[in-house]
């Protein structure tokens, strides 16, 4: 299927993670010129080498880090996929420390705001652009032990909707994709921790987590990064020319409601 993005310049943040990497694979196959970034420069360089892409390390958790990265990468992109994110600290919502909140907000939310201020004007001026933010099932179905993640990803969704409402008429379309329990380093870490705590094997930890914590995930498995990347790639294309301000859930049914 032709996404009609051949020659478009695409920036992917969080590109060495599972979802970012698979998105890079699909956009490269469609002929997009890629620039990839992640915190670990060596790791993202290896991913970039697979797809003939440019790359640079980027710590987007601070204004200074964003500015340093953009000085290297520039700001003239047609497509921007923001897959940067961490789950952050977990526990009782009333016991999260100030630094727990700030860390999640800086990485999951404010990194997007800082980058958007730099990247969106060129798309608006050109009259064509695609921005896709990776949110989470947690924006629709929050979990009490993941409150800093719930809040920061919900803020990201609200920001994305606001930008879409303000600027989509220019031709820059802004959407979100909300995955749930995907096979990524993030959920690998969650399951490794659960395995150590419960004495279960890794696979048993996944199985018990699904049963106890994700009762609506009717497909009864972790999703695959390529299943999320396919939706992201579509939203980056001309196929999604009448889609903006949306939050596309790729969650195996994990969210029990019909809202958001």
C-alpha cells in the first residue's frame, strides 16, 4: 500500500524502543527520509544503520536537552512521531514524591511540548505535516499504581487535541496512538520485576498480570510493536487526510469503556 510519503522527512523520537523501531521500519519502506533519536546514542545509531537513517542522541527531558538535540537535527521535518516515554514511579498516588511527578511530566509530556514549539511551525508554513504522539491505554483507563504515568500521558493527549484544533486547517494533522501492554523494553522490565517478586517465570508473570490487572484485554497476550507501528504509519500518510485530533487505541480490548 502506497502511503504517499516518499521523500518526506520524518523524525522519530524514542526510536530504539520497540514501537519507535518498527515505525522506522515501515516509514523507511515507504521511502521516507528518517532521522532517529533516543537517549542512548550508540543504540539508536545501530537502529538507524538498518534503515539508512540519520541519528543522534537526544535527552528531551529538559529544555537544554531539547535545544541541544534540535541544534544537531534541525527543525524542518514533514512527519514527527513522538514515542519518547517512561512509566515512571509506581505506588500509592498520595505517596508519589515531587521528583516522581516531575520526572514523568518532563519525559512523557513536556518533552512533546518543547519539541512541538520547534517542529510544528515548519509544517504549518508548508501546509502539510503529520504529528503522532504515543499516549497509552492509561489515558482512558488509569491504574492507581501508575498515577504519574496516567497524568502525564493524559496531559499529552489534551495538548495534542488542542494543537489539532488550533492548527489542523493549515494541513498539519495531529493525532495520538494509545497502545496497551506491548512487547517493548518498558513492559519487559515490568514483567521481569513481577517475576522476581512473585517467583514466577517471565511467561507466567505475563499470564498472571493479564488475568489480574488487564481483565478486558480479550486477546489475552501482549501486543507486538509492529501492530502499533502500522497504525502510526497510516496516520503519518495521505491515507489519514481526514483524521486529526484523534486518539487511536491499539489495546487488544484492554480499555473497557467506549470513550476516549
